[in-house]
């Protein structure tokens, strides 16, 4: 058994860690034999010197093996998983899974809570009265067999070593290290055991990494390390320099997903959804074109799929009419005529998080707080035109001020492409 000191010493000398050394770090994180001091030093060394591809693969596999593994594809057969690196007004999962399932491509995912400025699919889905996201392996397979889709919430049994390391990263300023992010995300994704994973990697100031170069590195690293761990993966790079859809909210985004699946979808959102579905399908040897999506939308099958899935996971009857917006409305208007030239998407995400989650407490989410985003980057606006509408419980002033400051009117710009 190599000691923590010996491993840290090798890292300090710039030497690459062996497989056994990486595994002993992770075993130490899981069984408590590595103290916070040792792990913090490991994390800082990893963040500063980086990890090689082999080190990242072993870190991922070791964290994966520290917890439960569902091996879905082994029992169920071909099934795809989808993951977003986090965005604002990002309803892609809520839309893509019913579309995939309606086109005969089974899809499953374990979702997470909101994190920082970005929204979590688990929180959004819990705005559906009655929905239960706690799944286990057999329930997931049963849902896949009945509906071709399942959405759960990540459980404590999955990648416990990552849970400990993630908490320490938060305290040691080592969250935004690409190899650590890749290991953290993948160890949890691989635990589901899908046949293939499609990643929606967000770029722009509302994404996880504001620098586009970092975004590209993250995307290629997620795909290559996943493949090196035995699961084929693909990435879509999509724009998060403004909210993706027409809404930011919990109940409001579920409502947007229903509208989209009912045929009333935002074109930028459609582009991202179509790219995700096409690549996800390709991972399991299928083809899915825009016209396939349009067909299951036009027939009503995709919208019904989302409803049937929610019903099977406990939604109360009539829930589609119970997605209420908070009662106090306020508007943000253009202070001058011009073009929407810049959006501080991260600021909008943070302001929204503060408005619906006081103290960022995940147990106190107000699912009815929402923001309707009416304009798009590059669009011409007239002085006094409504840019956004807010739905809050009480005083809207703080949110209104933040959103107003985040929407910059200026010279004409080219609208950014939805898929980069
Ligand atoms: N999400 C994760 O699960 N882990 C990270 O490190 C970053 C985002
Ligand atoms: Ca609820």
C-alpha cells in the first residue's frame, strides 16, 4: 500500500501516477483513510498540473467502482443517456427523452439538482405534483420496458468517492479543473450503464466554463474518456450566451417542454434538441432526423409520452393544468432602441436562483417563480419594448434590476448559432 505522502510527493515531482496510485487515492477518499488534508493536496496538485488521459480514466473508473452500478444495457439492451453541463432555461432533457422514446430509441437518465446559476432537471420535474424521482434499477428497467424512457435522481449509493471529493473541491477552489470535472461527471454517468451517452456541452457565459477553448477541451475529454472507460459517447456544443428557451423556471420549463412537444417550440431550442436526438440515436446504430421528430410531435405521440412517463412516476391526474406561475408580475423593458447586443446569462441564472431558492436551499424551491425571455441576441428592439416578464411571489424589484442589467442594448450583432 503506497502512502498518501508518497503519492503526493510523486505528484509534486511532476511524475505521472500509476493506475494503482490513482486507485489508492480514490479508495482512500471512499474509506476515509485519506484525510481531508491529503485529498485537498491531491486535488490542488491535479488542478494545477492537470491529469493525463490515463490518470483521468483511472480516476473515473475508480470513482465509478466506489459505488452502485446499474449496468442497464446488460439487462435491458440498447439504451441512451443524455447529460448537460448545465445551463439557463435548458429544457433539452425534458424534450429529448420523450422524443427519443417516441421514435423507438430507449433513453434513461439520472438527473441532478440545480447548481450555482444553472438549473437542475430534478428540481424542474418536481414541480409536477406527485412526481417521484427516486428510482432503483428494477423500476428503471420496468419504465424502459413500458415507455422507453425513465428519469430518476442520482442516489447516495452512486460514486460516493466523488461526493467526498466534490465537497472538498468546492472548499479548495478546484471545481473548474477539466480532468476533475470529467472524472466527476463520468463516474456518475457510467454508473447507469447506458449503451451510449450524449453530452450537451454549453458554451458562452451561461455555461460551466466561460472560455470557449475550455468548453471544447471539456467536450473532447468527456467523449474520449467515456470511450476509454468502455462507453461510446458524443458531444453537442451548444450556445448558452443567452437563456436557451422562452422560459427560465421550474413549472414554467415543464410547461415549455409540453408546448414544444405539442408543436409550439422555439426554433433555437429545436436545433439543439434535434442535434442531441440525432447523435444519441447514432450511438445505438439508429438514425433520427428532424422530420422524424416533427412526425412524433405532429401525431401527439411525443407529448403523450411525457405525460405517460410522469403518470407512471406518480404525477397527480390533471397535472398538466397545475403548472402555475407565481402571481406577482413585472416587466423588463428596453431603455433605448437598438439591438439586443449582449446578455449576461450567468447573471440571469444567479438572479433567478436567488429569487426561487432563498439561501440557495434546495429544499425551499418556489417552483412557480419564472422568467419569460421574449427577445434573442441580435434582435432589433424599440425603446419601451418588453424584453422579459417576471413572475414572483413578492417584491420583484431585485430580480427586475438584475435582469435589466443583464440585457444590454447596443449595436447590431450576428445572432450566435444555437449549435456551435
Ligand atoms: N457536475 C458534476 O457532477 N461534477 C463536476 O465536477 C462539475 C459538474
Ligand atoms: Ca412538488
